[in-house]
C-alpha cells in the first residue's frame, strides 16, 4: 500500500494518543506492552533526547502479556473501540480479531506462544477476543520498560531487545519492504541505545537466535 510508505501524520498520532487515553481510562493499559514501530514514538518522546522515529505504518501492535489476566474483570473491547470509530474485523480462518479505523490505524492484540502446539491463537479472556499468537515476541516479555508518558504509564520493550528481536525475525519477513523498514529502524535507533546492555541481553539469548542476529548484521553491514 502506498499509505504504508508515508510518514505517520499528526492526525494518526492524535488517534493513537486518544487510544492510549481510552485504554488508561478502562484499566487496560497495565496489561499490554506496546510493541512494533509505534514503540519508537515512545522512545522518541520519553526516553531518548535526540532520537527521531521513522514510523511508516498504521499498524499498532499491543502484546497482551497474560491472556488470563485480570481474572476478575472483563473489558468490552469491541464496544469500547467501536465508540472510538474502530470496526472489529474477525478472520474466518483464524478467529483472530483486529480493529480498523480506515486510513488511520489498525490495532491488533498479539500473544505469546508456549510449547509446541499447533494452536498459537488463543482467546484473551478479559477482552473476549482471540489474539494472534507469535512465538517471536516471547523474548520481549522479559525486558519491559515502563515509562511515564505525560499522565500515562506505558510499557514498551527495552530498546536494546527491540533491536535484537527485529534482527531475529528479519529472515522470516516475507514482505521485502517491511524487511527494509525494520533494518532502517534498527540503523536509526542503534546510535542511541546502551551497547553494554545490548551485549548483556545478546549473551543471554539462545544460540540459534544469536546466530541469526550475527548473520543478518553481517549481510546488512550492521554493527551492534
């Protein structure tokens, strides 16, 4: 889509912050981690002093950290987001739901995948929808960074693991443009991160993950 190649607009940012406000108001915000490219906006505004994000996607991904929490509360996420102008679209094949505001934002809730089962998509009990299971985001859960963003507490991955995870998944990317966008994001973010922290996290990764990182870096002339 041509839209995906354009920088995000102020109107999109306004919709995003309205979404954060809504999640905060309804008590959803503590249960999610903002991952994907929109986390870069948080790094830009509330973590680094001289970094500028390069977001070019309307896809806003929230990692729902534990599909069984909260155990004593339910959120009418379909109704909540409908009031904000989002339409719920549910895949007939996977039952996964995403929320779309045409030409502005698309919201998806991602969940971790444990074990070797063939059913990665699971119901998020408190939201009443099926989340999209991705094993590749599991490692983000161990490295949360909670930032005070105005009056909101927003959880994002530590930028060091954000970069390493993007390197790990890069060979799996089918879309060439998205592969290149990820590499561009990595290059823009690298000069600002803590290299000692990145090395510490890198050393704790599985051998296969480290091998993938090394290969992607060598192929694309990236020095971490």
